C-alpha cells in the first residue's frame, strides 16, 4: 500500500490518470493513446520537479519520516555486502533498535552500526520505533571498540527520533551511555563515517554520530530537538511545528551551510522511498569516496582533524562593556 504526503496530492492525481490510461490502452485496440500518454507523463515529470525543488523544511521533515523510506537494514542489503550481525552489549541485553556487525563496502572490510525502525506495529515494537535504550549505545560502543582492535573503519547510519526516554532507560543511565560514546568515538584511531539517512534526533543520533565525516541524505534532518518539541516549548502549540522546523535550521542545506555536515547525498526525485536502489547507490558512492580519503591519512592525523572539526562548531560574539 502506497503512502502519500499532503503536498504530493497533485502528483497522486496525475499518477492515477496515467495508470487509468495504461489499463484502458491494454484492453482496447481502437485508438492511439501514445500522444495522450506522453503528454500526461510530461506533466507528471514537471509536477515532480516543481514540488520537490521547492520543499519547505517541514515538508523535508515529513519525507525523513516517510514510512516507506529505506531504513538501515535496507541500505545494508543494497549498499553493503557480506553483512554479519553481532548482538548484545555484554552487560544487559540486545537492543534491537540498534543493528551492527561486520560488512564489506566495495573492497573495504568495515564495521557498520545503525538505528533501525520498524515497518509495521509488530516490528516497531521489536525495534522500539528506532529509539535505543542505553544497552543499544553500549552495544554500539562494544562493536566500535572491536573495529578499532582489528583496524576496521566504522560506518554509522543514523535514523532515530531520539534515545528512548522511558523509566527503564533512565534507570540504566541512557545519558551516561551516550556521553561515554561521545568521549570514546573521539579517541578511536580508525576512520569513522556517519550518515544521517532519515531522522537525526538529539543525543540519540549524536550517540553514534561523532565521526571524521558526517554525511546527510538530501531529505534527512539533524536536530537537537524535534520541530514538535520546539513548537511546544517556544509557542506552546504543536501546530507551530512548520515554523519551528524553519527556525531550527535542520535541513541538509542549512546544515551544510553552517558547516555541521560534510556532504549532502542526493536522493532520487521524489525521495529515497521512490527508488531504494538509486538511493543506496548514491550513499555507497559517497561513503567510498570519503573512506578512501580517510584511509590515506594516519591515525594521529585523523584524530587531530576530528578534534578540530568538532571544536570549530558554534559561533559566538565577544562584546565589551561600555566604560
């Protein structure tokens, strides 16, 4: 079953007309439908271009959350090979919201770690809607340390609304687990690449997001808080979410302009959910290009550059008091 967003309605109507024309042509031998078909297809292509070249920040947030959007396991299937999943944090349990293991990216042996959402109610319960508990971050750190031991590059795929904020998560110290990951990822000598493939929500995303290079898909977002959360705090009304999305500067273009991400990975026209293979190919090519560059450097060089990268974030002004 297809899922359409509100701003896609003009496209849906044209697609329906095109499908009706196809079916009519298949069952009728009289008449030539080619001219009408070409005209409708041209209108559809133009509608796609107009809508998706002028998306608002809120519309991009909606695309990042699209239920048919490719998730981590889809990219592992299409962009990587020989994936072998590893489980458990060796302290509490196996958090299924975080998947990770050995894989190959082209000719490179790597460790891949990512947050995974579910497609239906049953899978969303299993994956906790992509929101990791502290054991998920501890599993991720265990795998990263394993990669560092065997000199394997680390690739993380980020797609989470945030870490799970429930009582159990707090009891097992989710804040501490994320903080330890931030510290330890700064110290790993192997190349680290992070890619935001959907939602990049708060510390839940940053817990696997400290990297030499941070990539973001064209319609993904990366933010300290969700637009709904920001709207509830600043405007006391979740209906102000579109206004909050614009103010937060969370889209790929804004983040690249601010220097918070290193590359925007293009998506197929209409979003990654329209063509999984094309989206995975684009991500794979970007990852390979950056990985080749990082592997040409020494461990100390990468550590120095990583430290400088994160120290450069943020801007401030010094104002002298009037005499």
